[in-house]
């Protein structure tokens, strides 16, 4: 019956939104159509999270998404910027423990793994980059319509399935190989309800001849449904019926039930909570218009059924990116606020041509959908993940494939007459302190020639003390340029270690000539026996210093120089960088030549070079494992490779610069101005909303409801404090961030002492006092670093404390009376 043998397939999804689950289920059904015997397991990637953090994370996600839209948007773009600027995606924060995912897959031993959530795909890519999962096909279905840093994920896995041809064009423009990208469309669930419009609507007490609008915004029921309906009621004077699906949002349902009693009889509202997906699809099929947020799946399901769609700005970030593309393609219209959504509904109902044009665009959009491509990939036993040959990156073995082309592309983007090449230390086994050479290596390239000291050079064997080779051989060579060489130690460096290049252009020709002459004089001294390698007195750093000095580039001697400490590659590199960057006539740029993954070179464990002249920095580098040094963070371009792929890729990291060090306040402020502005704006809005419930209203509320309202506000203060703490740890990365973390922990402890049933004034007072201490510290830490007007937030926090204090007194009096 099936041409496919039995296969075992895992599909990872994320339960944070229903769209990822729906996509996974649809892919599973498609696989079963092609091969009914295939074993398909759906697995929530969030199950690998710590259970407590999982609950907190989901609550925080929806709190921010629903209440702090500007913060959510800024955080989204901040995450994408970090992904674009990171030297490796493995350096990004990760909520899903890779070791647990790996153990799960090892025990299950699937033939293929698919993901419908980019966080899952990123974890799988991290494992592949580490040389794992090399015998399992890895595919990812991107269920949204934004780009961000996500093409970088696609370079590390076997296949990416995209929702539209426009996205495929963006992926290809970002350098993703064509064979790794397929436009499949989204595997939407098409309504299988055979009933007609009349039967579907009559089943819920509605009329087939009345215009019908469905409002839905995910299982959390975000946005202001009441304002949307009021917008419809204000402009539509005829009969209309509205199906409002509120998900788990009971507050939304209560507000709508109250609204029904205030509307004219010509407007019928049916209010539902969390409903089966098939029921929702049936209602959308029968509706004249759908109002929904711009998630990846629900709008596309409406497009597949040719239902005109209005998008509400309920969740910012990625959904704003989705909405922009949907609007540009003409498959939906975007509302700026809930009232505007109502006006757009009225316009579409009144203008049939406008609605028909949208349906036509939706039918064209539907032509992208061919999810059989996803199932075929999962079942294709002939597809074998590419694995480098066993001699990849080994001396006299297989080199990278396109070194000359990639270096030429880099030269076109960043031309340079001179380049300093700092290579990390490397070893044959993992070591915190690389015993063989903890200080790394430094070389200098002048035009097309790299001059690199060879510490094992012998004039009786090789007349050159300085190797004279091209950059391609220095970084990616596999054949010895002369008899006395050590692969990845004197040439072919990128197979065994990380490398950073300081590229400089604009140097005067006479300076270039002087440096070349100095290199030749060093060679003459070596041949005559006057010069020999000496670890302390004439090492690679001394040689580069001498060549730079000949060109007129040198630093005044420091106290450490006068003490006779050996020259260190890291210090020479950074001091030269300072000299070049202070010369306005020069163009200076840092590029990285990243260690090639998947090689089998003898030396392949790389660590950032140490310096005995910088003991504190060196100690920190020894202790920490993963975070890059500030020098690595300043890189603007890199040449890198990906596991299983022998090609080199040039990546531009300039679009979203990484976080600057704290001692760079101008760039630091620029990088986070948007986030700080968003936080202040959202705090103001949140407080204005809370202030709408006046103190006198509490007197008429039952004790339990009043306590719930106070608890809700306390929850929000804790959520805001958590956001501030996490932002500080990411943005500040110093003792100030640690102080905020300690204060936040103390705040959580006081919060935990507040009873859930009876709000006691003394415990509230203790919590608010702790909250005030946290807020004061937060403002101090941020304003000290010249972040924008963050002190204004202090007013909002104080207002919130005041309102909580008043509500507390009311609740306490009610408790005593009860």
C-alpha cells in the first residue's frame, strides 16, 4: 500500500501557542496518509524545561504579551538582534536543556526529527553543530512570517520549510543554500464540516441570512473584545451577529456577557470560552469576516477558507511582522486598535468588491500550501545528512571547499592593506588552561602575504623564520608550506582554533614598504644566526611589535614593559587596535575566522588567549566556559562553517551590533534606548488601566473579589520586577545586576508570605517596602549608565505602591468586618 518502509519520526512543538501544536498535528496526519505504518510522536519541547520555570515562563510570556505590548515588541527585536550578532547561536540563552533533548532522542532513535517551533530547531541545530545527531534527518517548519536571525538556524540543519515564496527569497539572500530551503506553506487544518452555513449557524442559535463576524485571539483571549464590538455597533446600523471565542480568558467572557445587556437588539453576541478547534473552524467557514490576532496559523486557516480577515494588534513582536506581510499581500487588513477593527469590519461588509479582492488574494496565497513536501522529507530513506569525510580538516586531507571565493568576498567588503591575526590557544584535549600555549599566537598580513613566526624553524632546513603564505593557506591550508610545520599550530589555523582579524585600510605606501623591509631584515638576522625564537624575549608578539614599529605604529612603553615581562599576543593586538582606531584616516574593522566544526584535526579544542599582563581578565577567562570575551563581541563580520558542511559562509554581524561593554555608554545607550522607552510607556499604560478601578468601587465588592484584585496587582508588580531583573542581567552584566537579583529574591520571599485568602496589612507593608528598595536600586543602576529617562519610571512605581496601599487598607477593613 505504501512505498515507504516503517519509519520513526519525532515532531517537536511548543505548547506556548496553539499554532505550533496545530501545525504538528497536520504534519502528522500528512505523514500517515503517505505511510500509515509510520510511527509519529508529537513531543512538547517545553516538557524538557524545569517544571517550576515552565509555569512562571508561560505566565510571564502572556502577561507581557497582553499587558506590555511595547516591551514585548522591543524584547522581540532585541532577541532577533542578539541572534544576528552572536558569533554562534549556541551562545544564545536556551530554555530547553540540550542534554535532555539529546538523551530523549538517543533513547527513541528516530529516523527523522521535525520541529514546528524555532526554539526547538535551534536546539537541534546546536546539537548538530557539536557533531551530534549526524545520522538523523532534521527539518523545521517555520510557522510565522518573519525573518529575524532565523536563516542562521537553517544553515545548521538539513531542511527548512517556509510559508511563502517571499520568505524563501529572504532565506536565500541571507546565504542559506538553496537545497536547504523549501516553500511548503503552512499545514493548516481545513474545515471538514460538511454542513452548510445555515446548519452551522442554526446550531448555535444564529441566523444564516445575518452578517456574521467571528472574533478569536488564541487560547489566552487577548485584546479588548468589548471595544471591537462597540466599534462595530457604532458604524453598522443593520442586523449583525458576533461569535466571540475567548479561550481561557474568563474575564473577557464576563465583560462580554455584561456588554450584551447594553447593546441594541439588532446585535446578537454568542460568547464561548475554550472550544474544540473543529468548532472554531466551522464558525470561521460560515462567517463573513474573521477578526483575529496575527499568529501564524489562525489567519492562514481563514485564508484557506477564503474568509475576509481583520487583524488586531493584540500581540506585538513577531505577530506585527506577520501582519505586515499579510497586509502587503492583500490577504488581510490591519487594525491599529480595537475600535478601528470594528470600523474595518463595517467597511468590508459595505464594500463587496473590497472583500472579493481580499478573497482573490487569499486563493493565490493558498497555492503556496503543499505540505506533502514536509512528509516526503520525513519519510525519504534516500536522504542522508551530509557528513564530512574522515580526513576533513586533517593534514593532507580534505579542506574546506570555497576558501578562495569566500575570502575574495570578504576582501571586497572589507579591503585592507594590513591585518593583524590573533589566534586563540589550542590543544589536543579539553583544558581550562592550555598548557602547550595558553597565550595564543599573533601574525601580521601585509597585502597578500601573512608573516607568521615559526617557533620550530631551523635555518638548515628552511631559510624562513617568518612563514610567507597567503591568508587562505594560513587559515585553511592542509598541505605543509615547508618541512618544519605543525598543522593548526603554524598553518591551517581555523581547523583547530578561533581567529580574529584586525583589518586596516588607508595605510600610506611608505609605511607598508617600511614594514615589509623590517620583515626581510628579521629573515636576514635568522639566516645569519643573530635571531632565534625565544619564548620570553623574541616570540611572535615581539616580532609583530617590531614590524608595526617600523611602520610608525607603536605605543609608549608601560610599567610592565619596563619590568621586562614578555610580550603577549593579546596585548599587542589590543594596543595596536587602539592606535589604529585613534587615527581618523584609517578604516578599522574586526572580523572573525571561526573554528571549522566537524574537523578531525589533532588540535581542535580552542580557548581565548590569556595574558600574564592581564591577570584578572585571564582568571575570569579560565573560570567561565561559554560567554565570549569583549573582543569577540566587537566582531562585525565572520567567516564560519556549519557541522556536516564543508562550505564556508561569510556573515555580516553589523546590522544588529552586540551589546557594548559597560564602559562604552554611548553605544550602550543606543542599543537599549528602545527597550527603556518601551518599558516606561508600558508602565504608564498599565498604571492608567489599574487606576480606572476607583477606590470607592472596592467598598461594594465582596471580600473575595477585592482580595483577588489586590492579588492581581501584586502579581503584576512582581512580574514587572522580574522583567527589570532579567533585563538588568542581560544589559548591565556587572555587580549592579547582581544586586538587583539579590533584591528581587528578597522581594519574592516577602511576596510568598502574603496569604492567598486574607490580605494582611503588615505583610503588604513589608512587601511594599521591599518593592521600594528594589525600585530605587533599579532606577539607580539604569540612570547611572545614561539610559534614557528611566528615572521617570520611578513616578509610576510610586503611584502603583500608593494604589496598592489604599486597596490594602480597604481589603484589611473588609477582612475585619467579615
